[in-house]
C-alpha cells in the first residue's frame, strides 16, 4: 500500500476554524474485479475512520491499495496502514516538510 499525507503549512492555512482531516482511497483494477476492489475499499475506509483522529487537522491522506491488498486479511491491512501512517506522521513532524509520503509493498 502507498500512503501520502499532506499537512498544509501554517502560512497556507485559511483563517477560521481548522477542518477535520480528509481521507481518499485509490483502488485500481490491478487489485482485482469490482467485488474485490469494493471489499478492499470498505476495509480501508473502516480502518481509516478509526485512525482519523490521529491525523493532523486540515491534513489530507490518500491511501492507494496495491495488488497484494486483494489477498490481505483485515488485520494485515490494519497493520500495514498503521505502519504507513506512523512513517508519514514521523516525516510530517519535520518542520521543513510540507508533505510526507511512504510506499510500502504488502
């Protein structure tokens, strides 16, 4: 799975209250037929919903499922998502970085 986390800098942030983080998913036909893609997407959506509170305010997260995600169990997807998010958030805490991303093969 590939995860991209964009954390806007304070100069680019709009005035007003901070928005909640947004999450998007990319599950291509390489993952499998529509039934498999939808299963992977539903699992990732549920996993991300549980983790959205740990994302920075105004952050944008994109999760791209690779072909091995079709064979991964719910627990394996959860482990990979946690690992990718930990790496992204560690990179995002560096003050000179506007965005962080990580690519991890499953």
